[in-house]
């Protein structure tokens, strides 16, 4: 098992090293605030120096690999905790014990929500209370490193108390195939989406939450792909570990992620047996679990024959179903 783990780690490093070819968005690309002209550019901040010389050196060794963890909250929550990870270079080196300032977009432009520090893993958290909390709806957020001015956009979603969301897997469910991501990671190529999938999800009239076992180093790759292919904006959930193995580990990650969502899940969309298990673990009934065929028909035969999920092979079939969920 150790040798397998080393192979996996080596592969991940090689994949990340190919990141120079990735088609990723810029930190200034709006997510949910396209109608706010004052937020199209990244926010200005007070210039500062890095707290540690090692971080100043790190920032010059390679491009930023920052990512935010999208907020999913419900109106009336006493606290809202924003977070993310700051890193640099192709090997995703953590920016440790460094200041980060977080901003939120409003009609008048960016407003600072405060500052915090990263931990030993480069991760940060900032908890909002009272009037500093985000309003109901989707809000563009921005995490900025004062030391060099680099930063990244992410999303805050605050649901109404009676809201419900559509959850979808990514790879093979809305992309053209399960392994298509490697064309982007290794070759820097765009990958296709399932025909009519963006329209079907948008027609649901509900916020879409995108859950994938991809490591969160691919947050910006995933977010940019969704935007370019016309999918409705919505919060992302990716694994914090670089690699989540297929099977039990993926089921565990998705089950935990689904159970932690503070908003009701109207329906779940996937393409594998692991998706069915995770959605069932989260309490979804078979009529609310939709499985895209035909890529894994053989794998899914037993579960579908047992009536554990609803199969489909054309997203136009979901176009009329999802709004009723």
C-alpha cells in the first residue's frame, strides 16, 4: 500500500507540475456579480510586506494557487465562516502564518470583511457576526494577500430558510466522461460537457451545488470550466486532500459533504454507484437520485434494477423534472 501511495503522490505532483498549461480563470473574473461593474476588477488593498521572509521568497518562486472554499449558509445563521487556502508554485506550497484580507462585493463595490492569518497548511478562516454577515443570495468574495497583492475570487451563498438546492457531481456527470479532466490537467485542453446539461440545471430554478472528489487544488480549474460552458453559478465542494480514491473513500467524502449542507437537497445528479450510495446516505429517495447513463451502465445495473435511483441518458429529460423537485 505504501508503494501505491507513493505512486499516487508522484502522479499528483506530476499533474500539478503540468499546471502551467491549465485553462484557469483570472482572479478578476466575476462569479455571481457580473451586473456589479465596481467588482469586475480585484479589490484594492493596503500595500504591506510579508510577515516572513520565507513567504516573500515563496511568492517569487511560482504563480499563486490560491482557492476559496465557497460559503453555504442559511439566513438567520448566527455566524458565517469564510475560508480557503493560499499556496504558490506548481507543487502547491502552503503560504503559512500569513495575513489574508477578505472582501465581499456589493452594489457599491468591494467592502473589506476583515483580516485573518493562514495556518500551517496555508488555510484561513474568518467568521462573520451580526451586521457583517452576508445577505441572502449569492455574493462574490475575494481573498487577498497584502504581501504581494495576489488573490482569488470565491462565492458566498446564503439560502432562504425554505430554499432547496440541486446537487450534481462533475466528472462524467456533467463532463463528457469520467476521466476527461486529465485532458485539461495534463494537456491543457478544454473538455466538453454533457449536451443540454447547463440548460437543464438552470431550468430547475434552484441554486446548484457542485460536489466533486477532485482535490481542491483544482477549484479554479473547475470553476472556470463551469463558467465557460454556461453552467449556472453555484457553490463548489471539492475534497481537501489531493487524492480521493474511487470507491469507499469517494462515498465517505460525498456523504459527509452532503450531510453537512445546511439547506435541503431537492435532487442529486450523478453517474456512478458511489453517487447513489452517497445520495442515499444523505437521505435522498430513489425518485430524487438521477443517474446519467450510459458510461457506467454495467457498474450500475444492480442498483438500478433494485430501484435505488432513476436513470436517464438525455438531460432534456431532466429539464422538465427538476423544477418540480
